C-alpha cells in the first residue's frame, strides 16, 4: 500500500506558510450517513483517519471504515471486527532494536540463500533507533563519571554498535541516534515526533497524524503530545517495518476526566502514581485511555507525558492527551519549526482533532473522574509500580513488606543486626547500614527526566539542603542520568547543577540506567555488608519499573519517586522514615531540618523553569543529533547489502529462526506428550522471563561466556547480549527471583527434569528434553508476561522448546509476541486455574484439536495424564485473537509469514 486511492473522495487541501498540503477529511464520512463524529474519542478518530487514507478496497475496505466510524460506547466488547492500521513510523531502542536489526539482516541472508533479492528486506516506513539502554553506572559521584561510563560503554558494545552502523548504510528509511544523546522516549517527545507527518504522493504533499509503534512499552510517552503510538514486541515492529498492517480489534476507550489543580507540595510524579493505581485497579489492560475534562487545561504537557509514559504500568495500550493550545506551546518551547506548528494547528482543527474547553466531550466506554486537588506526595513499591504508597506510610509499608526477613535477621545471633546497625567504612568514613538503608538513589528514566518542573525541583531541593549543611551518606550510590542533554543545559542555566553535585548527584550518562537494571555495582564495602548480614536495603529512583531483581540483585526493596524525593531520601539515608513528621537531617547549627524546610514552592519552580528552559537549548542540542561523538565516528563501518556474520562474536550471531526455512509452512499438529518446564504464579513479568540486568558467572549464560574466553568484568548485561541467541536462551527464565513451583525450595533458574525428578537449570533441562523429543509448556497465573515488551521473552522460550503457555491471563504485548514466535497462548476458562484443576506440573499434557484447523479464540482441549496413569481433560481458550494471528501461528510466527510473502512478491 504505497499509494493512496481516495476510495471515499475525501481528499481536501489546506494552505498556510507551510505551503499547500492535501489531507483526507474525516468530515466527508457525514455524506455516507455517519453522524456523531464530533463525539468520537480522539483515539478512534486517529485510527479512522488511518483507515480512510489507506483504503484500497482490498486490505482496507469501505465496510471497515464505516464500521469504525459508527463506533459507539460498549460495542468494543461485542464487535469481532479488526482493523488493519499502518503506523507512520517505527521507533526502536537498542536493547530491542539490535535483535530486530539482526533479524532483518538474517532475513536478507535467508533470501540470498534462496536466490532472492536481499533488497526486498528493507524498512518500508521510516524508522529511528536511539541507542540509550547500554550505558551502566560503573563510575559515580565524580565529575569524571560521565566520560568513564561512556568509554566503558563503547568497550562493551562496539560489536553491537558496528551492526547498527552497517544498518545505517544498508537500509533505506533507517536512522540511528548514537549513544550519549538521550533516552528514546524523551528524544521522541522533544525532537522526533512531529504530531502531523507529511509524505510526498504523486508530486503533492499529504498531511496526516503522526502515528507509530515502538519496541519499548513506554513508547506511549509521546501520547502526551497528542501522538498515538504504543509499544509492540520487536517481532511485531519488524513486520510493520516491512510494510505489514498492524491489526487492531475495535478500540475500547476509557475516559479519565480531570478537574481542579495539583495542590502545593504535590508533583507530576505523585499524580502519575495515583493514576497508575486507579487505572490498574479499574482494569484497563489492552484498552485505550484518553484524558478529558477542564483540569486538562491546567496540566502542562510534560506532566501529560509523565502520565502517558506509565501506560504499561496500568496496562493500557495507549493513553492519549488530545492536541490543544498547551501542545502548541510545548512545540514552540522545544524549538520546533514555526511552519510545522502552524500546520499542526490548521490540520488538527480542520479534522476535529484539536481540543478546547468548549469542545464537546467525547463519549467513552467508561469514564473515571479524578480531582487533581486530591493528589498527595507518594512513592510506589517495594516491588510493583502500581502499588502506590503515601509518603507518610513509607516506613510502615517497608516494615510490613519485609517483616519475615527483618524478624529472621534479629534472631540470627549478630549483635549488630539486633541493634539494626552494621558498621561500614567507606572512603575513609566510618558509617553504618541497616534494614531500610538507601543503597541506590537515582535520578533516572524518561518518565521524569523529561519533565523540567520535577528536575528543577530536584535541583532546588539540593540547593536548599546544601545551604543548610546537609549531605548524603557515602553508602548511597547516587546518580543523575537525564533523558536528554537539554536537561543538563537548563540545570546549568539555573545554577542548580553544582548543588546536585555537592550531594554527589553527578552526571553519569544520557540514557536508561538504574531503571532497567544498569545500576552498576554497589561500592564494595556496601556490597559486602549487605551480603554478609542479609540486609534488606532499598533503591529510590525516579523510574517506572521496580520489579523484583530488576534494579540491582542485592537491593530487595525498590521505590519509585519524583526526582526531588529521590534527593530527599538520599539525604535521609533510609526508607524506614516518615518524612512528613521526622527530620531529614541536622544542619550546621545542630538544628533539625525537615523536608518542608527544603521543599520548593510551585511558584519558585515555575519561576526558574520559565527563566531557564528555552527553545534555544533544544534547537542547539538536536541540531547534531545523528552525528555522534568521537567514539561513534571511530567505530568500524562495514558496508554492503549483506551483513558479514562473525562466528567468533559473543555479541552478534545470526539468529536461527530462518535457517532451513521452506517456501511453504508445514501443516500444524497437535502437541503431544508435553512436559511442564516452568510453573509460576501471578504477575510473572518479562523481567522474570528475559531479564535485562547482570548475570552471575555460575549461571548458564555466564558459563557460556567463560567457555568462549570472556572475562567476568566483560560480561555486560543480558540486554546488551540480545544479539546473541546462545546467551539469551541460557538466560531465559534466568531471573534470580523467579519462583518455579517445580522447585519450591529454590529461587532462580531451576526446574526438574521429568519423569526422573532431577533438579537442574531450566536451560540444561530444556536441552535434555529437546534431545528426547519432548515438547514443553509453561503453566502460569494472571497477567503472565506483564512489564517491558521484550521480544526475547518469546524468542527465548521458543528456543527452549516451549510450544504453548497456559495462563489465567496474558499481558497484551507478550501474548502478541508469543503468537509472533509461533508459541500457542492458551487461557484457562473463567473460574479455572492450575490450582482448581489440581495441576502439579509433574503430568504429561496433550493439546488436542490444533491439527483440525484453528479459528480465533476457539476452545482447545488439554488432556492431562498424571504420574499414576490416570487422566482428565479441561478446556482452554486459544488466544489467537484475530484471523491474522491464526495465519501467523500456522506459519510459525510473524517473520516467516512476512518473509514468505516478500519472496512471492
């Protein structure tokens, strides 16, 4: 679908300083009897425009358009319609982008082996990849930290980066933002997103809404700018890159109506944690959320983006804030071209996509009211982002969450632990640690570092604290990792960076760090004290994820907080405290200092932001965004249509997914005599399935690297090794906090090989099972696969020999990824689960009815044979949610489907 056919005669023109553009006018649909367009959710209007513009009478028909145009509240739950949407662009980050590029390179290799044209494998829509996930906090607390961390990043990742430099020249429509620039979602918000895109079509310019998919669940951050985009698996994104439609079911849209204003002392982070709690409780998984109401006009765009960023944490597909006057103001303030801003205003108003306080409020499937005046200072944790904790309850929450561990340590015979203090000497200073001590305080993550108000507030808290003589205990690993270089510039403009540095919040990098587990090692004395005394220490970070084992393997409790609260808890040195009542420290005169004494007012923050955050900062920083520093320029840069795979590389290997692929798929078969490899409970995240953090030398992945001559200091992380399937398959289900019911006495990557019952690693068991010809299963509870949209959480299980996953419910992206890799997601019927059916995981399983043909959401019979030979059956629902899912499953996944289609073209 490269040309627009204008099936409805909807093409119209707009003129301004931007010139003359053509667009596909939604209002034309009124001539086909469609009424009430003005009351459609903005989300639905954007999808509708996409259908209208791409309608060709074949893939997208007139019936598709009229069906969606007649959207009404409640019909999403009864409609079986699915709509082929073609996003305007694709956004990649390097952890998920590298394996995506490796897959594309492998597809070219496969086409070449089949005597086809490798150039058929090429992005057909624009794609941007931002290298942001690979920097680690090795060095901190010093002005040298940034430079040293960048050098270490290149030492670890030059092989991966060389693949990306090859891709830059090999593929059309493909750009790379080099390391040390910023976080993908913040760069997208501040620069890449255009709100209205344009395309040359038969000598004319066509304008249309900016839409995208991204290989990171927090792609939704750009929804705050009125851009509709969301995270998909890397597998799905690759299909979109290659021109395949993204199939959507009828959108279910939940409205959230805001009233009032944020009270003094509350921040955007407090608001977003409250919204996350409310929407997760409401149940919005796989739904669209859209904000509305008079309070929206009081909410700065950066605050909107902070909320939209957290969509995965409350489970929504996307969280849209419609374009309005605040959107235009933000675009001007971030240095966008005035002609573009004018085009955006003209286009959105002409299409009914511009919100004002006088606009008719859209109709929604459900509406939730929230008074901004009810927001209070909050954190979230210690294990999940949706578990909001009012600041005054933090100490009690910590003690309750770890009551068993705290009680056990009190009775273990260590006098120091009975007192609650463990002496530590660090940097020549005698200090102590105890349960609840803050081991990591990180201002990090796109969620909050994109918001000038909370970043300036953090700087002001630091300024006031330093002026009172407060300091941070050296046992706290502090870091400042903004999502763009603009942040450092405006902190410098405000003269606040020196105060943050005085508290050891030095710049450590521009990228995702602590939030994704790249927190680096704790100081050795701290690490030893925690290990030897089994201390429950905490991380406080301005991120969006705090799942178990994610932030740091030695840090059990992790709390999400606003940047100013990160500074506050670093000063306090503990989370076992009520900062609304207890002193944060003592000043140079010996007087107690409370948080209220150093907390800036909203007016103080607003005044500094207005003075120091200027369009010139953004224009200057993004003028050279694709150039890279001297490290990037010095990388080897191979050329040619085909990538030259290095069999000795421990970072990049040709993935096996297309090896020996035939032109036609083999007939699908029932799954027989399967064994359970992993049996888990609720809320198993992609962190548990495909961890992104560090790994031990004695793990299967660590042993593989050692066997290939890699020293422990050069292991890097799982995320950085995603281009090597040999590492990733060994790391699948490798999280140190995984609880496999087959081995209830152990945490981590262990299972039983059955029927002999030998306890071994999940990887080693899978190798034995595959040698024996035994297919494997996963049994799970609710929300299986929640969290980050990691393609290796589906690729890894496939390579382990897993052919189906049976769960009570699936996270949206992970379900799609499983289908995309040819793994069958099966859902227990309502009211049933592994417990009610008495499943132990020691049985054998036959999944019957597959060979007879499949249709969306059909019932599938599972026959269970117990160890004593008795058997029974139960019914499951095949979570092949659409006709295209069935096609993908029959082909063994999305990419084999696409490759076969391209070979036929």
